[in-house]
C-alpha cells in the first residue's frame, strides 16, 4: 500500500490529494498523511471527503501530523514530550472531536505502514483528549493476526458517587422506543450517555438515524449508547469476562457500526450497575464486530480491537469541492 500524502493547500485547490480508507470494527475513516501540516483541512473539506455519495466516505477524517506543527498538539507535548505524533480527528460533519477509540487503532496502523512507528515499541500519540499509548497485542482466535490495544486514559462518572448509586443521572428519548429512558453519564475523554435496554428486541427497535433527545441537554453534545447486558463467563485463563451488545449514535456523525470510546463507556456503565464483584474485562459486541474493554487498576481504561486499511484513494480536490 502506498503512502497517502497531502499535496498542498485546499484554498489553492491543488488537484490531487492521496488518502487512505480504513476502519476499526467497521467504524470507518478517511486518513491523511500530513506530517508537515501542509494541508488546509477545512470543515468543508472534511465534510466532502466523508460524504458517502459524493466523496470518499467515512464516519470521520483523521490526519496524522507531527505534533510540533499543530497548535492543538501542544498540550499533548506538555503532558508527554514523547507524543511526537498527533491524531487530528474530525467528525464527518466537519466538527472536531476530542478523540476516537477505533480511530486511534487505525491511525496507529497507518503510522506503522508509513514507517514512523516500528509496531514493536509503544506508540505515544497525542489527541485532543490527551496522550494515548498504543501497542500491538495478540487477537482472539476468531480475529485477525494482530489487534491494537490503546490505553484510553482516565475515565469518570460526571455525576459522581450519587449517580453511581442511583444508576443514572439523565434521561434519553430514543426514536422507536416508548417513554424516556434513564441514562448514566460516562466521560472517557469525550462525553457519553449510556442507556440499558431490556432485551435485544428493544435494541433492534431503536431508530438511531434520528438523534436521541437528552435531558439535561449537554452544551457540547454527547454520544448515546444503547446496551443490553449479556451476562458473564470465565475465560480459558480463569478471568471473569462480561459481555454486552451495543448500538451507538455518535455526536456529529449519526449511528455508526462501532464506537471505541462508546464501547468503553458501555462497559463502564454496565460494570457500575453490576456493583461489587463485577468483571474488569468486557467484550462489547457492536454491529461491526467485537472489541475488548479492560478496566485498569490505575483508573484508566484500555480498549483492544482490530484495525484495517483497505485502500488508497487519489482524490481530485477541485472536482470534490465543485460538488454543490
């Protein structure tokens, strides 16, 4: 696979931009190698690249940039000077977001393909939510040869112990489901509202192409996860593992096939509801596959799953921007 390259400033309408297309459990992205920050990545260009009919198509656009070239990367460099690469993530609607758990894995694979990461050591990657550390790990037997594991950083319940005790601190109305549902807010570097449903029939009935209505309404928007707990089992190593099934409406995107931070939030919420003795390891089934969430002793949460690069695309930027 050839290396994707940014060929100039969009305002000057350079005629070619080579990008890659990749996904993590079918949460898909347009990826740009812009190590020198030469590309003027405007919200309009993001929207047009992400457009599934008139562009390349994706849930978001991710640019890999050397941290020294991007002001947004300065806090990550302050947190850890080893974060020399920055994941510049944009939602499909052109807005910026703190980070994306599936996107972190895919951009790590891109960095490996480009030769800026050896795939053996730890990749220290800056994001707007702080530094993320990525390593390659063995995948479960049914998966591809390698998975990527990401330390997603600290998590917390914005509602504190009171929300944990009550099990909820918000309400969410979902199209296709009767009455508003209780939701638990979970922060994993970006905001989430997790709603437990009674069964898989309810999960299937939800119409997530319509944005759920959240009360109280978060000023910066939120991601909404609908989850059905599927129980617990003990794996071959004697570790207690929980399992949940999830669908998600992502802020700035709509329903997606997977959401990495959403999977973390879903597992953390179900673990909170389960109480003392609940598993620290969770398998989260999403429409696009399965990821593994591990609650770490230091207050962080870890996400592991596959990453795939499927194509390089040579974009005619002038034609892309000319579409009404």
